C-alpha cells in the first residue's frame, strides 16, 4: 500500500483518499456602516437550518427634505489607517528624491548629531532617521522604495527586527530610559502591593504551588477514566499491517550483523509490521508519518540534545540503563511499548470522535518524545500532537524543525546578553544544531567559535588546526587528499577535520577549534581577544568546563544536551570569582510553557530563513521500509557530517 501523501509516484493502490482542502479566504469584506446617506433594505432568507433576516445598506443621494449640516459643523471624514502609511524617507532626512549618495550621507550625519539620545535627543526620532538612512543608502533598497513607496524588509531585516526583541537593531537610548534604580523599583513594587486588594490572596496561591491550584475539568476526567465505548460513533479503519521499528535488547539482537557480515556495535533495532487498530478511540487520530530524523538520543538514550527530555522514556523502554557511571534502577517493563525514534512530521488521515482542533490533511509534530516515530501509520491522541502550518517547509526540513528551533531559541533567549560583534562559542559544532547556531550568528553579525571533537589525538590539535587555517588552497587540497590514518603526517590535521573545518567556515564560523587543551589560550594565539559572552554545550563532562573557561567574566553557559553522558562539572572559582552563570535549556519544556502564538511566530521565522536558503542542515534521506538497514549502518559511522532522515513512502500491506 502506498500513501497518497508520498512524494513519488505510488506503485500500489491507496486506501486513503483525502478530500481536497477548500480555498479559504483570509479577508472577509466588512459591512458598510449605516449613515444618513444610506437606506436599509431587509430580506428574509430561508435555509434548512431556519430563517434569518439579511440587512443591506444601499447608498443614496441626500434628500432635499433632510437637513444638511452647515459647513461649519461638518466633521472631516476619518482616514482609514494604512499599514503602508509611513513617513516619507526623503522628508525625514530633509533632502530631495534626486539627492546623491553624498548628500544623503551628509544630511544623515547632521541630523544624527542633533538627535542622538546620548546628546539629549529623542530616541524615537533617532530610530526613524536611522531607518531612513538604512534604506536610502543602499542602491537596491532605494530603488524599490522609489518604485513602491514602501520599505520592503528582507528576510535578514525581519530576523534583526524580531530577534531578541529587536535588540540587534540600534535602539538608541531606549535601554537607558527603561532602566530604574533599585530604590525606584522597590517604591513602585510597594505601591502596587498597597493598591492591590488581592495581593495577599495571590501570594497565598503561589505558596501552594501549581499542583494544588489546578482546576479539574471534563478533559481531565476523560483522560483519567476514559470514555465508554459505544457511547460515541467509532471510526472504522482499514485492515493494514503498518511498518514499525523497535529497539532490541542485547540478548535479542544476538550479535546484530551488518551487510558485510561483521558484528556491528551500537543500538540494535528490528523492522517489522503489525496491524493498526480496527477503530479510532475517543480523541484519537490516524497519522501517516512522512519523515523522521535519526537523533543521537534515539541511538543511545540519555545522550544527545535535550537528553533530559527523553531520559524517562529510556527508562520505560529498557527497564534500566547506564547514564555515564550511574545505573538507573530497574522498573517494570510496560507491555505496550512505543516504536523507536522521537521526532517526526506526520499528516492526519482520519479523525475520531472527540477531536476538536485537528482535521484530515493537517500536519502535526509530537509534543513529547515518547510516542514513537519510526513507523508508517499509528493512532495517537490529539492532546499529544502539535499542529503546524501545512507546507511550512519541505517535508525533510519539517522533520528537522526541532533542530532549527533549538538553535534559534538558544540565541534568542540570550538577546539580553548579546549584541552584534559579540562572540558565541559552541561545542559539538559538527552536529545539526551546532551548524545552525553558526549560520544564525553569521546572519546576526556575531562571531561564532565552533568547537569540534578531534578524530586523531596526535594530529588533531589546535596548533595543527591553526596551521591548516593559514594554508593556501593548494596546500589544503593536499591535506584533504591524504588518508585519515596516515601516521607520517603528524604536523597536519586529519582530512576529516579539514572537511569539517571548511564546511563550518562556509557557514560563517569565525574560528574552528578542536575540543582539546585550553581553548582560551588557543583563541589568544589567534588574536581573538574579545572572548565569547555565551557558551553553548551539548557534550557535557569536561567539554562543558573547557568552553566555560573560554568565556569572558560574567558570561553565560547554557547546556542543551549531553552527548558524553557525563555530568557537567565546573570549578567553584568559575562561578564565584568570575561571575559566570550556568543554566539548562529544553525546547520541549519551553514550548510547554509558551503560548501558541509565540510558538507559531518562532516556526514562521525559522521557516522563512530555511525557505530563503539562509539556514540549512546537511542531510541524507533513506526510505523506512526498504532502506532502513543502510540508514542504521550510516548512523554508526564514527563521525557523521550529515543528518539522517527516514522518509516514509510505503505505509504497509492490506490483509483480510
């Protein structure tokens, strides 16, 4: 059976035929308001649902019998606000529309000197002048403005305006105006406390915690006790055996063999098929998984980006496992285990009774990683899914949406700390999230220091990496041509690191370092004196301490993963004497607390950058049912430079 949503021509007939989505109009005409120059006409419309009155207003000429207001009492008509009604940029700078670039620059310098907030000028006027100069000083943007009269924003401009609350635009003295002394803040807080009659009650609620203040509703009762079958119309599903991948225990794997007959290491998986349920339960939908990425946490529970969010899931699947040097105690193994994998993008094929927000044809992603992603069809509860805009991006990019959003939020949440020209250091930069962080830093005019794991401890050193960066193209080609295990070339880096170095440089990295030795010293040797303000760690263990040591005083360390499976350890002098702060980040935790509007805005910003080819993740696709073994062999490579995505074209076979 081939899904109707498969990107290639189906080879077998499909069971599901989705109705075409009706074209939705995004603008509804407004009814003209009644006035002294219109006549109301009413008519009764009858439909199967009943009768109702339709009122329309027909404009007429004023009758001679009607009193006409005198000119002195006539109010001017209100002007409808126009979203494109912006101040004329030429008038803002006090120049003509045919002014030369020199005249524009001189007018800008004259005005900016008078209106600069540091010299007592108005911050709002300063921003308007700066915006006018930004548009008129560039030939392309000025030509577009002369033709349309509208300031068009590029993808990069939209990113700068939205990122960090607009912190990456010059905001003049707005920050200075918003600052308050501690005495002022305490005074305002005390006044608000005295004026609020509910302050004591609110404090009492906070002291009880969130669990005690929860209101139990109908949905909570349904979730706890379920809905009796037979009390609702059940949706019957066709008889299909769908593909799924399960994690195998070491005993069941029996020394899993690769295609060349050799014993393979790492996680063991088995591909099989099982019938989907015969009906949809209350609140369930039938999903067709379109694509699913292979993440480090899928191969080794407790590692990878956002390892903590899948930690409990790993315990439930295997009963126990080792996280670094810590063994998690055995727990009873559940009978209905989810399939392997955590992230996916899927299409809703059928909706059951009680489903409110999803419809057939909607695109969804999981809210948590325990649903199981590596399969073709399965039934899931509506509350466990998050709806995304259809055709948001290409299907393989939607499957990697979490990686894009993690990188975006890591920098967006540091908008209070970072400004253009600042430096950010990130380890694990050869991975998907690290690569996107480097690309975002380049767009935001920040300097990214990419740290990658050495392949050969003898050849891959920061001293050799510095020498490689200073080589010409001809010398670099010789290094890339040498075999990685050539032990005679100890003064040059391995060819694998050389490829990673060149790729990250193309992404916009300011420096590429190896995760060994003293990273601060390595930066100083390269005359990188303005040390990073933000360090992003997905490795854990000693790697986190190394990137933290490279920070400037009062810097910030953010841990978003644990590839090594080892705890982050920092000397107390790092936190106390140097004033560093450390925190963790999980995208799923952030999305649970954020509003739907804020999440949708993040998706749209990321999608615009990806669709404009400003952000990209190198990836390789494999079809789930026919190429899964090859995909797993690729995933076991010592160092992957591409993301593996499992594409689902074949959904299964029918049976009687």
